[in-house]
């Protein structure tokens, strides 16, 4: 079964078993709704156990979660730096022009049928995502995910067609 990251437990919160989570999902309220099941993975990315969400709230830049059956700080303290993931079966369908990160990372990038590189990471600096393209023998290329740059995404062919606007590639 495939699992996908939704957050990382970075600390405990209070004494009653809550944890502070740094989320990496666009679907915070869906992933952390009461009754949702999350998979806990240790620092070595090994499955530990499933957890059911008992409560969720937001505080500053963190999501604060409490899990059913865990009611004291001593029960959750060992989960620091562990990852929270969801199984593939819980992924929501997206619109035709929307993608999950795991669908984009690893795709080949082309400009006018010329191979540029491969998507290795997606950044979220602000208004739009930035796709990091790893190139052979060159610095990584940062491409904003905007219609004038990303022309098409073909998941079946594992291919992205782009138009690298003047100024985006400082190595040319």
C-alpha cells in the first residue's frame, strides 16, 4: 500500500497528549477531521501504527492534533520527528488541471521537445508553487507553476512541456 505525507510531528503541546504538527498538505481540514485515520511512520520511514484523530485545532503555523486513546504527554512524546501519512485510498479526486505532488515529482521536463531535466521538488513560497527541475551538469532550474510557463502536464507519458521565459534560466 502507498502512503503519502501530510505532516510531521515536531513537538508535544501541553500535558494531555496533543502533538504539534507541521503540515505539508493542502487539505488540512479534510486530513485532520475528527475520526480520520492517519498512519504514523518513524524517523526511518517505517510504519508504526494507525492513529484516529480525536480533535484538531490550529495554533500559529501548526496544526494541533489529539489522537484517540492517547491522553498524556508521556504517550506521545516518543512520536517527535515522526511523520503522519494517509494511505492512497484516502486521496481525494482532483480537478483535471490539479495534481498531487507525488504525481509531479519525477516527471521529465521538455521545452520544444528538448529534454531539460526532472522535477525533484515542489516549493510553496507564496502566490504559486515553484517546481524545481534537476538538470545534468547545471544548477537546478526553478519554474513557477503558471500557465505561461507550464504548458501541459501529461501524467500518462510522465512528461511536462514548458516555455522557459527570458530571465528564468540564469545559465543561458
